[in-house]
C-alpha cells in the first residue's frame, strides 16, 4: 500500500513539474511575442498545449511573420529602386551643373525639369507599423512604386543634352581642315577652298574680333558661272556659300548682326546662321527653300558626332 502511495505521489510531482514547465514556456512565448520575436514565440507555442488561446497566438505569429517578410522584401526592393534613381539623378545633376554650352540651349532647362520630376517622384521607405493590416498595406504600397516612366524621361533628357553638348564641341572654334572636310561631304557641293590673308576679299581674316578661317564653296544649284571673281575664294558666297569661323560665339553673332543689316536690300548676301562659333552662309542666288535645305545639310555635316 505504501508503495502505491509513493507511486501516486511521484506521478503527481511529475505532473506538477511538467505543468510548471509548460506554464514557464507559455509565459516565455508570450514575452517573446510581445517583444516582436514572433518566430521564437511560434517555435515555443508549437510545443505546448493546454492553453485556450495557443492556437490563436500561433495564427497571429504566423500572420505577423508573413507580413514582416513581405515588408522586408518590399523595403529591400524599394531601396534598390531608390539607389538606382538617386544615381540617375546625381549623374543628371553633374551634367547640368557642368554648364557646358549645348547646340540646343533649351535642352538644359528640360533636363532641370526632368531632375525635379524625378526628385518629386522619390518615395522613402516607410517605417514598419505595429499592426498587421498596416504592415501589409505599407508593404503593398512600396511594392507598387514604379520609377520607370520618370527614369526614362530623365535618361532621355540627359542623353539629349549630352549629345547636344558634344555637337556644340564640334563647332566650338573648330580647325579649318575639319570645316573643309565637313563641307566637302555636303550633297551638291562642287568645290571647297579656304581663304588666306592674301585672298580674303573682306580683308578680315585673322583680325581681332573677326574670323580666323573662311571657307568658300560652290554649289550645284548656283555654280560659278554667274559669280564674279578669278577663283572660288574671290567669287565668295555668291557661288554657293561660305563658312566663317570665329574664336567666340559672341564674335560670330556680331558678324551675323552686321550681315543682317543688309537683309532685304540689294546688298543682301544671302542667309546667315550662327552655330557655335561658326557662321554658316548661303548664296542669295538660291531660293529661300534651297537656302534652308543647304544650311541644314551643312549644319548636320558639321555637328555629326562620329
């Protein structure tokens, strides 16, 4: 009888011991859950039973873990997108801040606008809320961030300005030989010749504020039959056109303004357009549409980046 009593007591002690252990485990799991360590709490909850709310706590922890994983993935993805956008913005800002002249000046403010749009589109990573539904909503919002359109606009604006800057560089005080080679490739140009101090009929070559190179060319729609002069340089712009190259854009503009004073008069010498530090002139013997076409072809030849 005594032996049976001892066995019963031992069983009761063991039951009390394990009940106490389960109680401690439950308390530890609850503490972990409240601290936000849902994975650790879930691990303990799954090993104990006998508590009415254990299944609910397990479900809650599983939902939180899933929501947090979704948040972490969304935050990581958005961080990568933000890094890419920030790099694109920084590169664009460097180009804009360079202040280098562009063939099309309107492209600089266009890039500035694209930079502003990109900065306005930037979405910062939101701190993770405490509530499951809020976490899910924030994760979904970060997942939906799409910079593709604003990035494409920024990249396009930067590329266009960079190309325009490169083109301007080709007509920024270019060498005489470069201009002659370009003009010789223009469709319809028959012959090309460079003026010297001795042959420059304007007597301006090399003088302060004037052009340092003057290239004259004959054009198939004009020819030199109606132009006066012993040679191509002497016949001048009348036989097709000419290119005058200056050290600065300001000097080229001054020359164009001077020629403009004769536009519409019997002394008009044809069209004249400044591009970089180069003044492109076409013969007054050409019709207006022919002048525009020839001028466009010359500018295209001078500004084609190889």
